[in-house]
C-alpha cells in the first residue's frame, strides 16, 4: 500500500506518528516559508504543512507549484494544530501533517471546474467531466448512501431466505408499456434481442420452478421520454414470492422500509405503513402517489354547487362534472390577488378553465370576487364542508373528474413546497392498493393494463373480466415515499386460462400471445403456484432518502434527458462494416466510415 492512512482517519491519538497519505490537492495556501495543502480523498480531508524544519526550501517551492486536483503522496509526522487553529467542521480538524516528503503521482490539467467550488457549473458541463464531478463531497455521499441502501436491502432479504438469482440481459422483446431497447443478432440474421424492461417473466418462471423466494438487484432498460426522476437504464430491487397474498408482500416491505430508515438515516418508521385504495387516494389527493407529509385534502362540494345560481358551479354540476377544492390553512394573507392570478394560470396548464377562491374573513364570512353570486346559506354550507376558519384560503376547480384531480394535485404539490408545509428531513411512506386493472388508451380507445398484463384481478372482481372490465380492480400495490412512487407490485395471474382472457381484453390475439408469451403460458400450464412480487426503484429510493429531486445526482454515470452520455458521447456512430455484419442499414442517415 502506498498510504498508511486515509485523509479522514488521523486524530489526536496519532500525534507523533510517521504516516503516509495519498490524495487530491483540494486547495493550497502559500504563507511565505510554508505551504498549506488541503489533501482530500473520499474519506475526508487533512491539512498538510510543507515547511521548516521538516521540509527544505526546494520542497516548499515545489509544493507551492502543484496544481489543484493533482494526485500526490505525502510523508510526514502528525502534529497538533496551533492554538486557535483547530477546525471543528473537520473530523481531522485538531491535527495536521507536517510533511518532509512530497511526491507528485500525477498532475492535473487546468480543470473546467473544481469539485470544491461553491458555484457549480451547469449540469451538462458536470456530466461531460463526470470524473471531476464525482470528486465532489455531495456526489460521493450520495453514492456511499446508495451503497449502504443496497447492502441493507441484500442483508434484509438474505435473512428472510431469499435466493439471489441473475436473470438474462439479452432476452425476447415482450413490450410492457414502454419501448424496448433492441440489440441486433449477428448469428441470427434479421432477429433481435431486447434489453429487459424488468425481469418480470423470468421471475414468474422461477416461481413455477419452485424457487419460492427470489430477489435480485436488477438493471433494467426502457426507451421512453425522460424526466428528472427517470433514466433509460435504471436499477431496481426485484423480488418474487410464492404462496403469498398482497398483505404478505406489503408487510415484508414494511419491514424493509423500517430497517433501511433506521440503519441508513437513523429514523424510526412506524409499521405497518398506512394504506389506502386507489379510489380513496384520487378522491382525497387527486393522485395515486399522494404526499402525506402535510394535510390539505381535496373536498367535493358538487352537491352544494348544484343548488347555487352561480353559473360556473351550477353548470358544472348539471353537466355531471365536479366542483372540488382545498382549504389552504392560515394562508389568506399570504397570497395577493396577483399571486392568485399566477396560481390560476398554473392550474390552466393542467386543463382547468380557471380557479375559484374565497378568503375566510375575520368575522367568518367568505369573500371573493364571485361571493356576490352565491347566497349566504350556500356560502355557509361551503365553509362548513371545507372546515373554513378565519384566515383560511379556499380554492376550487370546476371541471371533469380528471381535470380536477390533475389540477388540484399539482396545486397542492406547489402550495406544499411554497408554504414549507413539511420539513426537509421528513419521511412519509404509505401504500396505495386496489388499482383499476385496465384503463382506456385515449388515442385508440382500447384497453391497456394499468400495471402490466400479468396482474391478477381481485378474486371478487374476477367475473368482471367478462362483462365489466372498467370495474375490475387489480391485486396491485404501490409504495409511495414523500409523494413519489418508490416501488410497485402485484399478485400475478397463475392460471393460463385467465392469463389468456386478459391478453384477449388487451387486444392480444391467441396467435400473438403464443408468439410473444408462449413460454410463459406453457409454464403456467405445468403447475404454477400462486405468486406475486414487487420492484423497488433503487435510484428513486436513494434520491428520496437523500432529500434530492434529481435522480442523476445518485447515479454514477447517468444519461441526460435526451438519453445521452456526455462524457463518453454515447450513443455514438458505428461504421458501415459493423452494420453490414449485423444485417442492418440506416435509413436517411449516412453511416460513419472507418479511418
């Protein structure tokens, strides 16, 4: 080993010891006759002094010329810092290394930015020079947190008798809702592998094979439009169990959440985690991943609106639509008319036609520009339904169910952040259950699976597959952390006849089903046990537990929102010879040529 200690290891108990440190030059200060170097590695930072009597003049001069971010080796003696010079912010802040030997292992070219600078450059520059960005303390802490979370997950499932099985990366294209990444085969002309969107079918077959508890930290791929919390390649903790129901799986994950929060964050999470159905979540919060760190539930006042003479409210109710709103507690004085106009424009982005509002005055009355259109009795009913108190601000949307859900959910989310209704370290975990089995594709009008085609219906809803698909609910459950989906799972269909029936509802005819999923249907015919599982988004977990809002901050080498790797410049061109070998040609794009 070149080094005897790391840069975060030395303490007062090491004073007098001869040690060797290796690391990167964070910064240096020439104090005339002595050079102070802050030497950094992933473990911490140590102050190094290159000066008499340990070092000679030439060593001091050379130390002052070392570029920042260069890699150096330092030998010397550990000493106590001078009185008044301790740094309480550093674990090594009571000592310094007085060097008698400085060796440059590699110099650093002039960097486009330094990891220690306060004002970071744009994300594109950080991603292009990711090797520099990853030296930042914040990035290293995120990846260390990620490692701890994955280790905690692995240890937890090992204690519960799960078997870690690796499933293939090169598989068959079986679309699961997003586009596949396809890999052309050189030895099978004109045929393609697909990178897995999930190990779904393989893990179901493992259950048929008798491996009743499977787990894997799996790499998955989806060619879809990206957002701040999505990547084309991502990591999930994937598991499957036999002879279980939804309660068994949710209870198991309750334990994982509690253990992870305790071991990684030092927080206590009360279990069992709260549960609510999909219908309840949509009614109370307008979304299937509600943020329960704060209140502000949606209230339906359609029944009152139908009795008023206010044209917007009455017309909406008469058309069979809804008037729903929220009570923004103690906020009447916090939002001016101009700010409310801004909120009105905001909800219009989600399809709403406008935003109705009332302030609850000191005398308990409701006032707004539209209050004159409602009589006192109806205003009193609205106030009672909304539990309005002096100082509250009541906000409403009048529209379809879908628009009121989308608009009020977005408004609630924005207000929660603006009003700081939750703390940065707050952690709220819950389950959403009993999702609809199917939803209509807005463009085609055909049924699509809300989760995936292998999801089992609730036992009592099984007859609805034949006569009322819209009313059929699934044995599905999503884990929600701080208003973000952190995992989703279902009990699977283990009867081949029911699976074929579901395929039929989704417009997958018998021939297509056999072509795409014949191996699964065949396996189900050979004694498949009842089984179910869940996939937990590792990247999302780390992002949420780290209190971040960008998933790229917890992945070592992420892609941009255009699915590009700016550091390696992937995806890149391939030459014509490679395309020919794979029986491919580009259409409308000239392939690159070998030099």
